């Protein structure tokens, strides 16, 4: 077993389960990655827009969902993230979960765009849906505000 920190579309449990399969993970709840921020630094043909990434940002933090994951599910997750084609690479991070610090696997974009790339509304809805399931209200409000300021998205609700 290993820990996986999801901060993008994998926060949505249904989407995540579709990748790794039923019974191969456990949702532990929200976790926080310090000194990073969420950004959209790569264009995805599949998502028809920018996709989520974490970038260093002293003093900021990214909330996400912490999973306990079967080791055997990792190749499926690597495939989803495009590790084999050089889109993302897996890295180790220390996240705060409840009162503990946990080493977890996560992904970061390999070739980051210097400017953020506007994500599709469908992709933002998927991220927001996962955030609603597990993350704090204050963080969700910050996400929506960022999307409004950076991309002119006024609502992610259907």
C-alpha cells in the first residue's frame, strides 16, 4: 500500500475508481500540500484545455484528496496521467493529513507552460465535484475565485 495525493480530476472518486478499479483504494480524506499552488500548465487534447498541475509557491497551499492505494493500481494511474508519453511524472511529496505528515505520491507536469492555459468548463466541474466531496469550503471558494479571475469562469455549476 502507498499514499496518493490527488489535487485535480482524481479528487472525484467516481473518476478515480474508473481508473484504478473498485476495492483497490481507500479514501482517507483531505490533505494539504504546503508551499505549492494549483495551476493549469499543460494543454490536454483529451480535456480540451489546460490541466491541473502543482507548482512551487512559498506560503501557499494546495488542498487535495489523500488515498491509500494498492501498489498494483499504480501502473493504471501512471497511464491515466500520461507518464509513458512524458506528460506528467510521479513525485514524492509530504502532505498534512489531520495532525500527521504523510509521504505520498503525486504527479506534476513535465513541460510546464509559463502561462496558465484555460481549462474546459467540463474539466473544472470534475475538479469542483471532487473538491465538494472532500475539501474545505474556504479552499473551494478560493478555487472558484481563481478560475473567475484567471479564466473568466463565473460558475462551474450545471
